[in-house]
C-alpha cells in the first residue's frame, strides 16, 4: 500500500481539494510538487512497474568524503578532481553546453562533506541570470535506459519500473567505463566507499542505529534499504547478471545489493523531475514528468535562502534545462540553488546527507498510526475513501505546530458515529451515490472543531504522541547543544554532526508542538467551561472565532 502524506487543501470556493502525496522511499515536500523544483523522490512509485503511482523525485548533492584508508595525498586528490571536472566540462561543451560563468571545484570539508560546488567566475553572477544551461542530449533518463540496446530488452522483459530501469542504467554505464557516453559525468560521482559515513543510505547498520536512535528517520531509512533489496532482486530476475559491459569475452557485470544502494542514492540525491514533453503544460493539467540525471546542474549545493526562482526548468523549444540565480554573487563566491524552500533538516539529511546550519524549518514526519486507533469501521471507510488510511498516512509536526489538515484528519479518526453522520458521512455505497456529500466534502467539514469532546481527544492524542516521541531519544535537545559546544565536538565525525542537527530539529518541533497544544487545550477547556454547550452549533462557531483548531493558532 502506498503511504500518503496528509495535505488537505481548502479552495477559496469552499470545495475540498485533496493533495495526496505517496511516501515511501523518499519523503515528500509540498514545494517539490511545483514543476521544475527538485523533488524528493516518492520511492513507492518505483516498486511495482507500470501500475505503480507516478514518480516524483528530486536530486541532491551527495557530499562525499575522502575514502578511508586512501594512501593518496591531498594534492593528488585535488589534481584528480581537477582532471575529472575538466573532462566533464569538455564533454558538455561538445554537446553545446554553456557553463554560464560557473566553475566547478571541491568544497571545504565542513561546508559540504568534501563534495563539489559551483563558484562564480570573473565578473560574478547577477541575480536572475541563467546559471545552468544543460542540453537534453546530456541527460540520463528511463527513456535513455529503454533505448539502450543492452538495457532496453531487460527493462521490458523484467517489467522494471522507471526507478529500477534508472538504477540498472546507471550501474551498466558505470561498468562500461570510458566506453560509456556518460563516462565524464559518472566519473565525478562519489563511490560507495566515499559515501560511507556521509549518506544514511550507505551508513553501516550499527552507525544508522546509533546516529538515528529514537528518530522516525531510522525507520524511514530501513524501509528504503528494504526497497533496495526488492529492486536488486527485480533487476537480477530481469537477467542483468548476464550483461557484459565490455568487449566480447569480458566478465559479466557484477550487480550487488550494495551497488543498487549506491545507484538508488545517486538517484535520490541527484535526479530532477522534469517535464520533457514538447507541448507546453496547461494550467491545472496533469503532465507525466520524467526523472532525469542532469550533469553539471546536480553539482550546485543547497541554500535555504533560495526559492522558486532557483528551480530547474526544461524548455522544449531550445531543448535545454535552465536554472536562474536567486541573488547576486561576486567572483569566487559559491553559487547555490534550492532543493525546495520547505525542506526540513530531517528531509535534507535523509535525502541529501547533510543539514545546512541556517535551516530553521524544524519538522518531524510521523506515521499516522502513532495517533492511536480509529473509533469505528465508519471512520476507517471515510479515511480510505479520501486515500488517507491509518496505516498509510504520514503527517508533519513543525515548530509552528500542527497543520490544519492534520487536525481535520485526526478529528475524523476520533469522531463518533453520530458526529460522522452529522458531517454527512454515509457508510453505504448506495447511500453515498444517492446525493449525499462526498468523502472529500465530509473531510472539509472536519477542518473546524465539531465538539468539545472530539477536540479534547484530538489534542490529547497529539500531546501524548509528542511526549512519547521525545522520551524515545537517548538525549535531550539541551544535552545535544552542550555536546556540540564542548572542545571535543571537533572530533565528532562530519556525518554524525549532520545527524545531530536533524535530531535536534525534530526535538524542537516536538517541544514547540507540545507548548502550542497545551495553550490551545487551556483555551478550549476554559471557553467551553464558561457555559457553552458542546453540541450547540453557535458554541462551535464561537470556538472557531477564537482560533481553536485553526491553522494560525498552530
């Protein structure tokens, strides 16, 4: 079952719009739903083949550290990096790529885990100017995988999903070495060894369990690795182990589970979701977007200050993917783009392997099941009808509190049969087809408090959830702050520091939610105790006017 992110959008006309966001391999972010934004890949879309939900992915910069045990000097590593970058530049130039006055080079260890970054060239870069121009012929997509004479037949035979096809495509081209058309690009990608200790997908099990202890991020990561195992099996069943990437007589390609994890990490961290169709997208129309690895564009690092202007867009007329600068950069300054203006530290860590220190979008994503059981079968039918079942919904708690859509969903979970009936919900299919309100309309009615007991139970469950989750962490937020402030903090591995920042952001989100819930509970109980009747419609309206349960309170 696909996991859906609870996001009930309320249109100005009063109709309910349900924006259902499948979650699974990758977490979801509403900003990534906008065309051209880097999207956090919704991995569930790649498990089952053609019938799966559509892919929504995003790319990130994978910060890579120097390989453990390497005997090469710092100077030789820099020299090798320069050679790789120059080879990439020349290859792209041969495809009519424009570097837009950007220079690629290694970043400092603390800023990006010793990965690459883009820097402004002579004269700097002006705000709003185009900083990326990558021709379509340089892109790697599931289409190029299907067109490959060696990969294409396996994709069809194994009924591989776009995600699985891309994983196989990337592994095959890597195995081909210099014979691959994309060799200059693949050569700059970090290896499995370089990503150990940097990206959660390739952390050893003991490291994952220690660094993410108590956090929902641990379960998410383990779930993604389980999907990698399924993808590995699917790729082998398609016959990939018989592929021979070299000349006749060469050894068949070795596709290990770790290799598939690496390929998944590359797609998770670097791919864009682009509309590569020739026709222009019409307003409010659905367009199947394509997951694409975009050389050069995926070298830019993230800034929380960058917004929608810093999103990659494909122009079918010129056949070029472009990106604009969100501010002015002086010569030598690192140029950034945005992985999404709403990326929380936890999402950045899980998908990109880092947390930018200036990020204050604290949030924790939780499975809806932590809120407890539904009240009856009638409640279950309503949740299933809107695509948000208890075992398949994910919600976010932020430093601003609880979103209105989460409140509406939880009210529906704990509502009595009479409250469901009053909202217009009918369990029978025939009754619902006979002119009664749709499930979406009923959920809209739960966007406001419906009774004192219902609202009290909703807030009680949310408060208990926060209490429980905070107790699961082995350390408190204050202890984390003290640990990072000690002289010994310099010895903490870079990846561990990123994990600590993400954990601290979750704790801040939970603590802020606790405080907001308690304040609202006090106001709610005080308001009803002054003589209002929980079943009186006017009392409920007074409650709404006071802001109880409304988004601005949270």
